[in-house]
């Protein structure tokens, strides 16, 4: 396109531009204008900006750097941690305790809340700091045309990318990173590689257009007259005017923070919130029952309030926030040290363990951004290594004689594959001499090399390689199986096209290879497409496919064994996506089952959810399509993760329960992900899932043990409070025993799942309803043990030998001891797996609880806790009987509900 023709005949302005000046800060608006209107809106010209105006624009728009989210400070992180439901409940209980002058209870609760929030905020701070160290460098300079002063001649210079402003004229060449959003003024054979923006692995053609076509709304990457930041030039050259920089670019707009998972929160928050509110209801009901019962039996009294608070505290797992955050933090540290996986949001570990579906991008994630050779075929579809040899000749001499700064990715794949039986892939015969070359361009879609063969003196050999539909019309003959040639008539041409169509339908990228020998008087310097690319003999085809990412096949296989369904969401061609899935061992289904993004637009959410449950591959997907598929899967009750590496994956990352990105992801994608694979091995995903399930198991084990024990205590306390004229245990004693029990259960954070426990067989998630049923069963059993202890104490105190004993003090000491011993049994017997393989921290926890239960009532600290009586010797044999019966009942129920214990 000549610039003079644009200036001489300016097209009429669109109607919407006549009333107001176009928005020069929105590239979507500028993309719909003519070239001249863009230049006028930006007050620039093809000669470039002058330096004084560029400086003023820099002050107006700021530096051309992507916006970075500032991590929250320590105080903000701490305050954000208080939003945890149990932290809020504990704070309320602390306030109630302080209101009734239970200062020790209030102080201990406050300390627990502070410890929990510090652990959580510190863990997230470490993850943010580690993720910040993964940021990669971007292009440092750009080639810009600027004028030193108004009216001066333009000069081409290298300028730091952050100094670019809207209106700058930049020059693009092969290998250049597109430094900003650019509207093309001129383009010659320009193709741009932009998988991070669209997910397409193949370069796309770009050309200058005075009046652009009307594209779909928001589809800037699909507009051929634009080069967007985040892409890179594959071939050709171009000149364009910068229309957006910094936060105004398409890249930056796509990476802006969006509300995450607004529908119900992540799986972690839903599960923990469900458990929390179930317990809150139980606490309120229990406290209300205590107040009501004591008011009915004994009349209203203020001393009943401490008992109600004690009941609520007894039912509250005070250490839950601490155990949750310690377990998550230990899992995150273990993943970082052992598997090079960075967890940026601690609850994402639980979400990994709960994940049932993993949606993943293809390009840059499961496959690399470069192709590899799949096969070389003759015109009849039979393997023919000679075809690869001549394709390598074309690639080698095109690169050397056309003086391209960087080879085409397809040529690189052919050169890596090499020629037949020769160490030099560019010269399979070892005796060829390159004479001339015509490089590939997007219009011809062919590349031509001319070489001299010693065996054919006086002739030049023309080798052409390119798209099948472009090379085949240049051919008049084809190679036979015996090595001869025959005419390429219409029937055989249709057969060749059908073969090419079958290969393309299999997801292969097909290039035709043809050659001809011409008289030596052909002058290489005068080589033209018309003179060289005619009357060729078709040799065959080279088929290429996407190169698989290292470990991708093993990663998908591991996920399948873990019960996780994989869905591939890509912007690439359906056949290419299906082929990659087959190569990875992932069944894409029969032909025609690949769902396109356009098809999803015709479905409502219910229909799409039903389709997503049965289909594996979604191709030609925009960012919005990917995010919608993730959202409908989550809405259907499937905890969903997303694995992606490009800016176009950000909406889906934000929509998923857990967003994962690999090492080579775009900087903004890493910033938006919950989990970053710091290594290149995708099998780390499976190990991260296993760690997440281990972590969830530790949390559920704590909840299982503490809630069943606490509920049993509450039931026993309520029954005893109605039958006895005194409190069976003082509020301070309740709090101390709870603290001992909860501190012992911190050891669950150091536990690891055993293979026979079944925890790794499928997704693991906190289930409030299952917890309620479990807690009621084992809580009732624990209450029976407590009531049996009460009966034993009542019988002992009724004996003549017990005359003179302080009944209240004996009850307090006896139940305190029994409670800690039964809680030690619960830790031992309700832990999933074999008790003989308990890790040392759990062994120490069981031994510690036993020692405290037996020795604390006899220690000098006993009077401070109100444990003022020495238990009679006859109590311990009776306690032993109660514990043996209790352990037997626990073992029986544990064996019956073993599966539930493993997966709750």
C-alpha cells in the first residue's frame, strides 16, 4: 500500500465520528478507523513524532510498562485473615467471655485468633515473594522513527520500550517482540506469533489496510491490521503507529484484576464455611438449651451464663484456624522444596485436592510453540524419506540465501529431522550448491530454492515447498512409486487433494514438496515466482505436528489415575487440538466430537454443562468461551481447576476454583494464578494434587476427632448439668483440656496419607453433611464413655470409704483425667491408616495427652485449675474398664465406617 494514495483520497468518516472526536485511549475504537483518521486522532504522521511532543505524551500517558498489582501490606493481609468464619466466631466468644469476666478464656481465644491470622498472612507473603522472583524480562528496546525537532528529517533509532508513546512509528522485523499495540501502515510478508494472546500455535498473517473489516466486538487479536503487545514477528517486516501503551494495551486490559469466583467462592471456602456455620448453629443451640434448662429447673441465674459460654467453647474447635493454616503452610513449603511448585494462595491446596476436573490450554502448556516432523510421504501416502531430504534442501538454502534473520518454525522442524543418511540436514547428497532462493511469504505461501547438482551438469534444480493448495497448481507431473514420473491429470489431482485432506483432518500440518530441473541458462539473480514455480513434479508431502511438552503425557496419565477428568480448551484448530490429545494419550472422542467456541454460544448454561461433562476438547475458544466452560462445570458441582500460560487464559484462571500456570507463562498470568509450576515438569501437577489431598485429609482428621470428642463432652455436660447440683467441670478446666487436646492435634499437620487409606483414589473435599453424620455417631459414643465415668464416680462416692471427700472436686478431677485419656484414644484410633505407623509427632501427642491427664491433677498446678481433690485409688481400675470398652466400641465403629473415615 502506498502512503501517497491514502493521502490523495481520504475515505468518508463513519457516521459515529462526525459528532465527537474518537477516543484515542481505546485501541478498539482506533481499530475501526481508516489509517488517515488514526494518524489524525493521534496527531502524528508516517514520519514519526518529534522529540518535544513525544516527551509531553510520555508525561501524559506514562511509561509503557504493564500495570503491576501491588501486593497488600502485612496489616492488610492480617486483617483479611480475620474474615475466616471461625476467627469471627472465636472473637465473638472472646467478647462474651470478657463480658462475663471470664478473662482467661477471653485471653486464650484472642491469642489463638492472632496466631492463626499471623500464620496465614505470613504464608501468603512468602508465596507472593517467591512468585515475584519468577518474573521474566521483556523486550528492552524497540526500533522507532522519530524527528529531533518539528520539521526535521526523521531518524531511525533504538528506544527503550518503556519510553514508547501513542503516535510513535515503530519498525518491526523477524524476531522482534511487538512492544505495544500497533496499527500497521506498511507490511511485507508479515506474520506474527501470538499464542499467549489467542492460543493459536501457528503464526498469523498481518497486513496494512486503509479501511479495516468490521470484526467481532472485542476481537482485537483477530484483526489483521493490528499487531498487539505480547506477540512476536515470525516472518516479514512492517511499519506501524503505536495506538496504545502501558495499561491501555489489549494485553494489560485482559490482565486487569477481575472479581474471582463470585458464585459461592472456591471449594475451600464453601466447604469450610459449611462446616463453620453447622458448628455455629450447634453452638447456639447448645448454649440456648443450657440456659433454658437451668432456668426451668433452678430459675434464672447469672452464674448460668459462664456454663453456657463453657458449653459453646467446648464445642468450638479453637485451633481450627491454626491447624488449617499450619497444614496448608506445611504443604506449600513441601511442594516448593520437593517439587518446585509455588502456592500463592494457601487455600488453593485444598482446592487442588478437591479438584474433579482440570481444564487446560493446549499451546504452550501441553504442547510447545514449535512443530516437529511427523512423517514424509509420497503422493500416494507411503513413507518416502527422499521427500524429507528435498524439503530439508529447500529449508536450508532458503535460510542461507534469503538471509532471513531467523528461520521459519516449520523449516526448523524439517532441519532438525534431517535428510536421509547424511549428517548435514540441509544437503542430503552432500554435493549440492545453492544458487538462489525465494523466501516464504503469506501471499504465495511457498518457498523456493535453486541448487546445482553435480550429477546434472548444465541444469539447475528448483525445489519448492509450501501449502498444498498453493504448490499443487504449479505441478504438472508427480513422482511414481518406482521413482519415475507420470502426468498429473485431474483424477490424480483429486486423489492427491483427498490424501492431503485426510492428513489435515488428522490434525497434521501438511506441506507439499515439488521440484523441477531447468536448463542452466536460467540466471539465479533473475529468479521470479513466475519463472521458477511452474511445471513442477510433485514429490510428496512432509507432515508436521505440535511438539509435546515434556512430561505432559505422564501428567495426564497421573491425573486420570487420581480420578481427575481433563478438558482441553484451546484457540487452535479442532483437528490440531484433537491430534495433540491423541498424541498425549487423551481420547478426544470420535471425529466430529470436538466442540467449537462458536457452538457453545448457541447453548444455554444447562446445555453447555451437559455437553462439557461428556466432551474432552473445545477448540477455537476465545477467553470468554474458556471462562464460561469453567463456570458451568463449577456450577454443576464439579470442583474445577484451569491450567494455562497466556493472557487469553486469565479469565478462565480467575473463574476456576484453582488457577495453575507453568514456568513459561506470561508474567501477568503468573500474577493471576493460584499455583505456579516453577519447574518444567508438568507431572508436578499430580504431585501437587496428592499434597493437596494429604493436606485436606489432615484438616478433616482434625475436624473429625475434635468435633466428635467435643460434642460428646457437650452432651455429657448438658446431661450432668441437669442431673447434678453442681457443674461437672469448671469453664476454665474445659478450656484447658480443649487447649491440650487441640495443641496435640497440631501433630496432624505432620501426618501423611498411606496408600491403603484410599485418600489418593479420588478428589477429597470437606463435606458438611458427612461431617454431621460422623460427628453425631462418634459424639454419642464419646458421651456414653463420659456418662459411664460419671456412673463410676457416683458409685465410688456412694461407698462408705468415700466419706469426707469433696464430691465436686472429685468429679472435676475424675472427668478431667478421663476426658484427656479418651481424647488420646480418639487421636490414636480415628486417624486413617494403621496406628502402628503413626509418625513421631502423633505418637508424642498421644503420649503427652495421656501424661497430662494422669499427672496434672497431681501436680502443683492443679489448685490453680480448681483440681483440688486427689482421686481415690479405686477410680483408676474403673477408668481402665471404661477406656477398654470405649476403645473396643471405637474400633468396631471405625472398622464399619472405615471408608467414610478415609474420605470425609
